[in-house]
C-alpha cells in the first residue's frame, strides 16, 4: 500500500485504506499500517495534519541576469526574461528572487544579497564574466551556483555539460546534481575556468575595449588574428610550487582549472576541475605563421604535443613579467601586471550539473 493512502486515512479520521485483504487478515494489516504511519509521522515531528500541508521548506532560487550578455540577436527584453525565469522556477515548486545587473561588479553584489536572503541556489544568467562574479560570491558558502550560459565562450558551462538552452540550463540549476569544484586565485582575484598572462589576455583587453563590436566567436577570432601580427611577447620568470622553472619569452601563460578557454578550444587537455591542482601551460614565442598553423590543435585537444608548449600541474605559482604583461581572469581583463601570484583553492564552489 502507498504512503499517501495511509496519510489519507489518518488525516480524515478514518482507518487507513487497505485493499485486497478480508476478515482477520484485513484487521491485522490495518493495525500494522497504523503503527507504521504513526512511526513515520513521529520521525518527521509531525501531527496528523502536517502531511496535508507539507513539512519540506520551499527551495529558494536567486537568478542574477546580465541583460547585456552575449550576441545582440540572442538578447531578450528584461521583463520577458524575468517572467520566463519565474515561470520555470514556479513549475519546479520553488521560490524565485530575480535581479538584473547594471554594470561590472554588480552581479557579485546581487549574488551576496541573494545568499543573505536565503537563496539555496544562485543562478548566473550571462557570460563568463557574470558567472565569475556570481561564483566569487558563493565560494565556501552555503550557496550553490547555477548557470544559464548566454556568453560568447561559455568555457566553464561547456566543461560542466550545462545545456545551451536557457530553459534546460535553468532546469539543471533547479533539479540537477551538485558537484564541488576547485577555484584558482590570481593576485586575490578568483577564477573558475582559466586565467591568463600575455597574448590571450591582450586579446581579451582589446575585445572588451572595442566599442560597437559584435559579440561572438567569429569577432573574437578576427581580433586575435589581427593582434597576433602586432603583439610583442614579454619575458617571464616562473616559479612553480616554490621551485624555479626558469626564464622564457612566451606568447602566453595560461593557468587552467578546466580544459578549455571556451568554444571548445582546449588549452589544457588534461586539466581536472576537482583535483586540487591547476594546469600551468606555457607557450613559447613563435612567429605568427607558426602559431596560426597550429591553431587547429586547440580544438582537437593536441596542443600539448607541440615542443614549444609545456604543461605542469601546480598548487601555487609565481610569475614575474618584463615588461608588465596583460592579465585576465575568466576572460575579464585586469590590466598589466609585473608580479603575479597564483594558487589553487580546493573544493571552493558547489555547482549544479546535469544528472548522469
């Protein structure tokens, strides 16, 4: 017999509904059923009527939306996004707290506010920058990150298997599994996908400062190719886990928590986001034509096989740049720095992922 049949009998003042038994067997089963149900109710700390109203606290979801994220053709009016988000959350019997960002840094503030107001899951609806801000506010907290990826690269979302459809992604945030992942820290700024020094940070800087440009992979790739023929590589002195690595003139140094930058470009093919290590990838300076001839290796995951590419797993790293080099965290430019300190933050973030 089912629990709800027993509950119906108890809360209505009648004996539990018992089917398929006659005579003394029916009486005996009824007595057992009453005993089982009373034990069930006592363990929940409930009276007879509590079954009808429910004893589980409604899950609270905070949704932080960046209305300017992603290509313009994919954006929707703010009112429409809010109504749609509330509708999806309501179908999962949860309560929604929805807010829109108004500029850089605002997503972090809103995420903290959502946690302070009791949100169990805080959803970052935006690109890599929005995700970084929301996740930074949730590190080592009771809150869990959900992701609705609408950016240009979506590196972390791709690595976690988050669906591209906003409705499917929000469903994962509401009812998916919870995974604990590491984070990285670069000069007190957190990152969850990858940080970088050198050319990739330079392109991120150029891309972010270009007014009126179209968002998306094609525009980013065009900017990267154009800048490759003008960029001057810096000299770097590197230490890993307190030990000298050496001096190198490098095109870029990537510090990866996951395998890819975004769009499937795997800069660290063997990185694992919960192994308490970061993958430090150094690409030595080479002529632009050599770099372009090997770009395809990023997308096939074979970049590490090149002789001028070196990868090492680290817990901490120090980088000195001469002259100061451009730096980014999760695609967000930090300016030019001469001294860079990096460390892993193990088990820093809880994040919702698809059920397996």
